[in-house]
């Protein structure tokens, strides 16, 4: 008779090993959203390029990321999440190699866009696999650990970037930001090949790849994100870029019409609109979109202010985010354990703390002496980090709580599209406000005073976005309370 306890223990161990492979690759992907920010001055010094090119290095990654998410998530649900994971990871490693070797700013922008596509292929598989591996309360704990990993990678990104630039030098240190992905990617491929589950449950009935729906959704997403990606706050911004929003409306309407028609004829659409009728899913996406519009923009503006305004070296500018990272990791883990009993209350507390911490940076930047400013920023960003941990993992759990496992990949993809769209819009609006202030006040005051003003105006945008997330969280909490009563 087989020893079932040993078999169960082995299965449990492999399940958690698979989880850490997924979390590690997600960490690698998210690091590239934040660590490259600190390398922008070094890239400008090495390859040249103006505000538009530097904006594309950051926002072009997010744009391509968002475009690839839904078709990749759908393919993973229909075919094999493991295979799509390996394809995305391999592509990400090759695109990183192109970035590391880039001889010009144009090649680097191309490499970043390809990196974004690869990240968009692998991230839906991460979320789908976690949905597949864990159920019930265990899923909440898994997403708590996943949120802690994401929080650490987001906030430690600038520190890692600063250290690598210090090692490699101002001229070419930024290349190490991309070289580090090569050995880590190879290691991850080996573990993924060995550990990730080869089988998965597929949805019943007709299931086909809705190519027309994917193209229409891609066009709508592209048309929505592009004008924000092209917004730098400089005098050369073309006002005609906003005409792309007309394309978003037309493509979005065509997508909704096509998806309903596709479902009526008995086929499986790329997005099941029934998911959006789940208030937990719909509200979770809206909250995450507003939150992710704020936080990446905050990291970018803090980094620009410390490096260009106060003249801190990249490594020290990056270290200011370490307390945010540590606090976020702790509360993500704690939030994953509390979410099943406390629900949306955790997210409300988290958003309020994040808004309070980031809002507290405004008087610090405006009034404190230059030598104290980085230390005080690090202190109040600890509060924001504690809030962020209570937002990311609990909201992820609540968003996917009622989603069928067979649709886990595409459901996670749509949620991620919301986050990437939010990131593109938030970074564009906050950074363009920051740069527009620099252009407008040039020559009127000292450099430090101009940067303090630019930081203040950009950060007001970020706090406003967090207030939107807080209102959405409170409305969802009220709805859940009424429903429970």
C-alpha cells in the first residue's frame, strides 16, 4: 500500500516550489518597471536622447506589456500556461540582451518595447498558475506572499539599479540593469521546465482563439495608452496626439459589439463580459487601476527629484525607497492572511495609509533643508509602503475570488491591463506636470527651488489618484456590507 502522506507532502512541496518560480519571474518582470527609472540620467549621458525617448523607455515598456496581456492570457487558458510561461521568459531574456548591447537610443527603445511584450506574455501565466495551484484560504496566503514579492521588487528596483550603475560607472552602468536578467532568466527557465504543472483544466464547450476580438481590444488599448505615452510636458508635445482617443472609443465600441456577437453564435470570446458583472472583479480592477496609476509615478518623481534636483547619486536616490519596500513586504504577507476574514476593510486602510504617507512628502520637500530631505522622505514613505502592502495582495485576492479557475489567465490579464493602463496614464500625467513646471520656471528661480515646485505639483496628481482609489474602495466596502446585511 502506497504511503499517501509522503505523496501528499511531495505534492505540497512541488506546489510551493512552482509558486516561487512564478513569483521570482514576476519579480524579474516588475523590477524592470522600476529599476530602469534610476538609470535614465545614465542612459541620457551615454546614448543621448531627449524627454520623448526617455519617456518611451519607461512608458513604452508599460504600453507593450498592456497590449500583450489579454491574448497571452487567453492562449494560456486555452492551450498551456506552462508553455506560454516558458516562451515569455525566453523572449524576455533575449530582449534584455538586445537592451544591454544597444548601440543607440532607438535600439534601446525597441528593446524595451520587446521586453514589454515578453513581460505581457509571461505575467498572465503567473496569475493563472497561482489560481490553478491554490484554492480557498490557501490562495489568500499565496497571493499575500506574491504581493510581498511584488512590493519588494517594485520598491527595491531603484536601489538595485543605483547599485549596478555605481558598479558599472555613469557612462555604461545602465547596461548592467539588463545584463542581470540573463543569468537569472536562464536559472528560472531550468526551474520552470522541471516544476511547473504540465496539465491543466480547460473550460468546457467551444473554445477558440478570438483573433478579431484580440485585434480590436489591442487597438483600443493602444489608442488609449499612446497619447499618454507621448506626453512629456515639454513644449514640443504634439496636441494632435489626443486624437488617438477617438480611435479608442471607436475600437472599444467595436470590441464590445463583436464579443457579444461572438458569444451569441456559440463561440468563446476573448473576454467573458459575465466576469465584469461580478462586482468583486469589476471593483477590484478599478481600485488597482487607480492605485497603479499613482505608485509607479511616485517612484519616478521621487527618483528624478533626488537625482536631478538635489544631486544625489543613483545608488543613494534608490535607497530612499528601501523602507517602503520592507514595510510593503510585511503588510503584504499580513494582508494575505487577514483578507479572508477582514475583506475590503484591509484595502481601505491600505489606500488611506498610502495617500497619507505620500501626502506627507509635500511639506518635507517644500520646507526641509536639503541634507535632511532624503532621510525624512524615507521615513514617511515607510507609511506609504505599509499601506501599499495592504492594497496589492488583498485586492488581488478579492478581485479573483469568484473567477472560475478555467478563466484565471484571461481574468488576471484584464486586471493587469487595467494596471498597465493606469501606470501609463499616471506616469504621463504626473511626469508631464513635473517637466512642464521645470520648463515654465527655468531661469526664474534656483534649480533646487524649481525642482521642489515640480515635485509638489506632480505629487498632488499622485495623491489625487490615491483619493480616487480610496473612494472606490469605500464604495465597494459599503456594497459588500449592505449585501452581507
